[in-house]
């Protein structure tokens, strides 16, 4: 018997690589409703993008379906990325990967500015015949960094009379403990979070990308609100923004002209409704004509007249006006309701997330989509100055679509842990 015992193989310990794989990949099921909403929005979006781009592509591209084929390619790539990311445990984004993403994105934004010195608009990095927009990455990275920092600062942000909040990202690493030792008060944490928002907004603003700057600002401030920052800061910020906007728009708009002629024209044409011909005001006017022509039920899919080279690049920022013209008020309402359903379902996933980090990631991504849809529709309807912001899933753009699908993958990754916990 003793001889047999000596000959039995010893239980081998799992290798570090195998342990990492087990920890990094999910086994739970995804949220089916959320996934179906993504597929519906993508199918609806690419169909409308084909309709909106057909005439423009016939005139300026290699074939009438050139934009459709390109968007379909990036859409398929995005779905593959979404499927892969949804299987990866979002919690591996903590610590090193978040730090790397922050410095990498800041570096890319800075590189974009340097490479485009002399150009009035500095948004793209050109790689051969392709162009890449780092500001699209900055949306997700801002959410990621803010969620990560809020989790680290959870104790000082919520500590009251010696009480300490529950840990939100598990055991802190040594660098995280050092960071928490420095940012040990609520005020210091508030300034640290605000500094991240300022860095991202400042770099994107230097690229002359006003719409993305506004979006990043709204996302950052909203996440600071969720973090538990004192409400007095938001009151002061709100009053300051109102006073600055009133002064810039109504009292002394020339101050904008000294900084950006492009921005000055956009503000003045929105304020005065003055016609500048086929320049600043033309796109907005043609978009409004398209919306008015749609009526309750629209002129029919593919029958838009304003997309026939009246609306400049109708497949981009003003695609919502083509939706209104072809599908009417009810078609546009369906689009809005689909986005509302997606955001609401995302918030439901966030409330059931396993930890604070996952919850904040999902809320941040959903706020990005919500704010972006609101700003796009506000621009198209002339509610705010024309800043040029894309409609998620609908507007043409390979970089934006792939990154958006990757973000959906992160939300689905969080949803897998929710379902796994139920089981």
C-alpha cells in the first residue's frame, strides 16, 4: 500500500497563465435584451446610412454603395470585437491597464495636435489612406479612468465621522495605496477627478473638436456627481457656466472670434439665423427643411430630396434629418425610443453589477450614448449651435462604430457577472 502511495502522481498546481485565463474570462450568459437592442440599432442604423449616403456616394465616391460597404466592414469588425470583449472579465481593466489607457490616450491626443500643426481642425491621425480619430477613444477612457479613481477614492469620498466605506475594487495594490495615502480627503479627491476631466477636455478642445469637448465635460461632471462630490461644487459650476455662456453668446461674442473664427460663425448663425449661403448656416437650414418635409409618416424610405446633395454629407452628423424626412415623426420617435430602451436597459445592468467598478463603467457608457443622442438631435433641430456630433449606430464613421461596439462589449461583460451571480 505504501508503495502505491509513493507511485501516485502528485496534484499539479495550475500555472500562473492558466490561473489568469480562468480569472480573465467569463462563463455566465449575456443580457439578451441588451444584445438584441444593439443588433436592432445597428441594422436600422446601417440601413438608414445607406439610404442617406447613396446620392452623395454616387457623386463623390467610387460607387453608390461605397460608404455602406465601408460601414458594414467596420460593423462586422465591431461585432467580433464586442463578442470577444464580452467574454473578458471587465475587472482586469483595474490598475495597470487603466493607467496605460490613460497615458496612451493622452499621448495620442497630444500627437494628433502636433501632427496637425497649421491645420485649423486637428482631429485625425492619418495612417496611409485611413484616418483615425483618437478623441473617439477618449470617451471610453475617460469613463474607465473616472470609474477606477472613484473606486479608489471611495473611502475618503464617503467617510463620515470616522466611518469608512466598503472597499469597491477588492484589495488595493501598492501604487493604489500610495495614491490613496496622498488623496486622503474629500477635497483632494474632488480636485483629482476634476483634473482628469480638464486634461481630456483641454486636449480635445485644442483639436478644435467642440462637440466632443462638450460631451466629455458632461460625462465627467455626471460621474463626479455619482462619486459623491459635494453638491456645492455643482451649484458653483452651473452658475459659472450660465454666466460665461450669457457673456460669450449675448454680451461679447467677439471674444470667441479671437479664439476661433469657426466657432464664432457657428454661434452667430445660430443666434441671428443669418444666411451665410453654402457655408455655416446651409447645412442646418437644409436639415430643417428635411425634417419639415417628413410630416407624420415621411416621404418613404429612400425618397428623401434633401439628401440629393442639398444636405452636405448627409450620412454623417445630419442623418437624423434624413430619418425624419423619409420615416416621418413616427419613424424618428421609434429611433429615440430604441435609444431610450438601450440606455434604460444599461442602467438596469448597472444596478445589478457585482461591484461599484462595473456599475460605474456601465453608467458612464450609457451616459455617453444618452448625451450624444441628445446633442445630435439638438444640433439637427437647431436647438443648439451646430457643433458636429455623430448619432451612435447611425452616422458614418469606422473608428466611432468599432469603439462603440467595444463599449457595448464591456457592458455585456458586466451583464455576464450579473447573471452568474443569480445562478
